C-alpha cells in the first residue's frame, strides 16, 4: 500500500523547482499540487472527486498565492465537498452573485431623479411637441433638480416632493406647481414601469395643491375686429416681422407655436399649401393649411427679411432661432393697446364663430382646419387631407372677409 503524504511541499522546494520541456507536477498531498509550465510559471491546483467524477480546481499562481494560502483554500474546498457542494460550481455562483450585487449597486447609483427624468424626457420627445418637451425640461431644471435631482429615485419621499411643490405654490406660480407635480408624477410612473422603484410618492399628493382658476381666453369682440385690422395695417411702431406674424395668425388661425416655429421648407408655394409636420402639432398628426393669396403676399414680403433663416418668423436678436412665444402678444397686441382685451388664442375662436355662422362651410371642414382633437388616431391621420378643396375655398373666403371688414372701417 503506497504511503500517503501530507504537506510534502515547502516554499523552498517550490521555488527551486526548475522548468522542463514539458509541464509537470509536484505534489503536496490531499489533492493539492503545483503545475509547473515550460516557461517557469507555477500554478496551485486541487484535484478532487465529486459525484463520481474527477475534477481540478485552480487555487492561484505562485508566488502571488503562498503555499499556506493554497492549503487553506484546499481545506475550504474539502469542506464544501464534504457538504455535498462542488467547489468550482460554488465559486462560480458566489462570483456571479457578487457581480450581480455590484452591478445592482452601480445601477442604483445611476438612478437619481435627474438621470431617470432625462430618460423619461427622451421617451416623451417622441410623443409631445418640441415646445412641450423643452418646457418640461426647463421646469425640472429650475424647480426640481436643485432640490432632489441628485437623490436616488427610490429614496425620495412624498414629504420631499411636497416641499418642492410648496415653494412653487407659495411664490404665486400655481399653474407651474401643477405642471411640475404632473411631470414628477410621470417620472415616477416611468420609473415604476421600468422596475427602478416600487412606488410613486408623487401620486399621494393628488389634491394637495390649490386648484387653478380657469381663465377664459379673451376674444376680441367681433364688432371691434375691423378697427383692430385697420390699426394693425397702420401699426408702424411694430417690427415688420411681428406685424406680418400677427396678420398670418389671424388669417390662418393656427396655434401660436405652430406659426412661430414654421420653417420655409414647410411651404409649397406652387400648391399654395403649408404642411405642418406631426412633431409640431398638438395632436401629433400632420396638418395642412391652404394658403390664401393674401398669405402668399405676406410670405413674399417676409422673404427679404427672414429668407436667410430657416424660420419665417426669425428672432430679431438671433435669426437662427424663431421669435419667442411672447413676441406676438407683448411686442404686438399689447403694443397696439389691446392689453387684457385680446389674446392670440382668441383669434382661433373668433374664426370658428365667423366660419360657422356664415353657413357656407361644413362643420367638419372647419374642425379639420382648426386641427381639433380626433379621438380615433387612424381616422385623424386619414382626415388630415379631407375636405381640402372646401378648405381652400374657405380659407380664401375668410381672408377676403377680413380684407372687406378692414376696408370698410371708418
């Protein structure tokens, strides 16, 4: 019977073992050995049997791993085998668990409110207009990020969100507070859907903010429209581009953002048609605006002023950007003396009233031209070109009507 050896190796014997043409082994006993490669590298290995199969486990490289450390690892492996566990498989499972925990820890540090909200915004940009996405980003940057932007989304409490909203509400910006609350709530909903947190603390604040008192959009009384058009025609104190914008917004009755962000490339002058792309429309469906002759004339007059910009209503200070949202209101209507008497949106409701009461046009054609909401998205896409010929006649009639009442103003 061969003699069984234990701890046969020493540090000196391992260090003095020379390399050979082929790799060979020197044994310490109880399955532990050193594998010596032709290049002189030395590796601790442990041979064991598990479930009837012989296996080998790597224990480290000599001399980085000492003989003492290798024996301790062998002893640990022997205990695992005794307990019915495969040392190699057990080590792999431990390593995978550790890597998973480290990855989760890393991801958790990335899940700050600011980081998650930017992912949410990236998704929302595909669903909302550029302006709404820009407004959402700015409101979060101004009101939310300074307070809770760097906090992990899973650690933010309802109390902290309440504090953010209270500051905005107490400053008198009630509408802003409601919008910020809605955006925070949406960010948390996005986080819940993506398994980044399990709750939405912002949802608990429903009803916390004071309700916003709805303000009616002031529409200029119809009897004052002739005077307004006359004064607009003679308003030499207005910037030429602003005055052109005011004329177009009345004549085409589109939304403010749809006009001020309009680009020259959207206009087909041969077809006398303006195609507003879906990403700029509130309803996310391309909108067609037939251009009456008067609108084409205004665009011809604008071309020398803003033709070098991509925007028909280029900004005065920065021609590479469209004019600001408030230019038509503050730099136009208010400067003409109509403060608190008229709004841009009021011209849309006025156009609807005039066209409906004329009895000349079908309600469907009027609604399509106003680009009002269509619940059925497929139908909305199909209907964008519906009634187009009627709408062409209607838009020309409306432009002529505006000319007529302006010319008859005394």
